[in-house]
C-alpha cells in the first residue's frame, strides 16, 4: 500500500481530533450514558419524565461504546504505519 499523502494524513488527523474530543466528553465523570427502557426494574434505573425509564451503561467495556476508543487506536496505528515521516 502506498504511503499517505500529507493532505490525507492531515484529514485523518482532523478526524482523530474530533473522535478524541467526543470520547473525552463521553468518558468524563460528569457524563452519564444510558439506554432507554420501558420501566424501572432495579434501583439503578431512573425515570425519564414522559419517556419511561433509562439504565446507565458502562462506557468502557460491555457496550458498543468501547468501539469508539478501539477505532481511535486503530486510526492512530494506521497513520503511524502509513506515514511518510
């Protein structure tokens, strides 16, 4: 595979910047990621007024959220392996 051009590398670095920014927001302790459900079934669930209930999910493992960091790592490695410099 040919090496990335400078413009391609800059484009990927821009994508990485935005992915890492989003991931930092999601991983912040003040951010809760939840999945909607019909009703509260445990003491860990919470009501969403007029919309049923929600259950907090793990941000790091056991959900599709883990794919965000894996994608970031993959892109970083791709750039590293395919850069001219």
